[in-house]
C-alpha cells in the first residue's frame, strides 16, 4: 500500500457526538473498527450508522488513536491542501501579530494536529509530535519552502511524547543552511536563542502578551526573573525601565543566552545573573533578606500527565510560598504554569495556598493565557494550556 492509502475507522454507537461538537481527537475506547496502513496512516472516519465524518490520521497503539484533519472524505493530502492550511494560518498571524516572528502553526488550533511551526524571520523551526505528521514531514517542509522561502528549516523532534508514538528523538537542520541560532523579535527587543540545543523551538512566543504587560509596569522596580531561560520577562522589564533585574536559572547555557541578549540590548549595567536551582535560590534569597518589587516565576511544566497533577500542584504551592516571601510590601508576584493537564482553577488554588503559607494575602491584577498565535479549538478548552496570574501582595 502507498503512504496515502486510505484506511477505515468506525466509531462505536453515539461516540460521534464529540466530533460533531468540534473536537478533533478520537480515543481508542471510542473505536469499534480500525484498519489502516501502519501508525500515522490516513483513515476515513465513520459513525456507527455508516456516515462518513471526515479524514483523520490514526495510530493503533496510542490512547488518542486518531486526529481529525478534515470533515471531508479526502482521497489524499495533496501539496495544495498543505499550502492552503499553512497560508490560512499565516494570514491569521499577519492580522493578529504582524511582522515575521510568531508561531505559524499551533496544532489543533490551526487544524493541523500534531504539528508546531515557529517562524523566526527567515528561519523556521518545525516540531512533528505524532506519527501522522512525521510520515508527512517532507510534504510539510515542501509547503513551507514554497510559501516562505526560508533560509533554514530546523526540525526539533525531541519532545518526549514522540516516544509514545514509536518515533525517534532528534534535532537537525532539514532544509537550507544554518547553525541552529535563531532570532526572535518582540516589542522592539531582540532575543537570540538556539533551535537545536535550546528548549522547545528555541523561544517561547506564548508568553508574549504577559511579557509586554510586565514591561508596562516595571519602571523603577527591582525585578527577579526566576526560570529566566533566555531572559524573556527580565529583558522586557529592563526595556520598561526597571531599576534592576536578577536573572535566575539552573542552566548555564540559558544564562549565557540571557547575558548576551541583555548586553546587545544595552542594559548590562542594570542586570545580574545567578545560576542555581530556582527553588533553592528563592529560599536562600529570602533568608538573606532580599526583596523585589516584582517577582516572576515561569517554570517548565511540572506535570505532563494527569497522574502527575497532584505532585505538580504541591510544587506550585511551594513555589508560590517561596516567591511570595521575596515580594516587597506593595509588590507584585507573577506565577505561570504551562502544564496543560493542570486546570486553571486548581493552579489558582495552589497559588493561594502558597501565598497564605508565606503569611501574605493577595489580589489578582491580571489573569493571562497564551498569545493569539497559539489558538485552541472552541470545543477543546483543555488546549488553553498556559496559565498566568499576577498578584498584588498585601501584608
């Protein structure tokens, strides 16, 4: 069978309701019959009455067994189909973000489940998370080249979820030429990072709105940017007139990028850098009597599965407690979670418990989420993964 041979997926009775509401995922226990050309193969999806609901790619051995690509019974994913989806996604970014630095494709939110594409000017970074997208990676790269003519396209395929799909982990320059260094622009500030050696695609566009908000309130403040990575929040605070920023991260490589970004922006005299485990450093700073008008904590995901959520909530509670001790009277504490499996309300409650344990009370002054170039389907609210709370602390 050729790669584009179309298999067949038949749902159990009444299991078509989620798809009709607009969801794109089909779980293994919702399927009565599945025949396909190997992991990631295309299938036509039918309800129990034999009505075709569209085209998906499927995997026989994963919990999310299929992901819907179209409500039509496609015979193949032709080059024009890929170009149409990518051009639609690009037009949205041109309208809501502008410039040439944004997340081009955000999986399900752009009807391309399992695919992430970030644009860094003339360089692109692609993340294929599933067997369905991995099998069609060449078609994706062809379409990206046809539309954007990039200098380089990097494939960052190191997400642990690929192992569940039976895929290898790797990172490489797939098209064009490049060393892996990428440049992101945000609010007139330039951030340098690395597509192959850095986290995810190299930079985190999802916090754009929250970083720019912080920039607007940072004038004259002493700021702590914990889990700073390449310096996103701290550098925007410096651009907003912060008196000083302490950049804190456990990775020397991340701090080296942060130092370089701060230096090139011309703010080196107001910045300091500290390599340490963030939790340990927060505790030590509080014991030393350090205080900041603004403390930002944007840690990596604490939970990647529902089984890890209870431990993650305890971690967020502890983080809130340690960070709250460092906030000066009348100051602001910003806490974020990128753990999609942690509900926003549970995260808020964990923050509340931690702030109370530090002997403080708080008022919410901002509740943020991921930026507009990270859309999520209306019927899949669990894909609104980013939580950001800014608290005015009292006491």
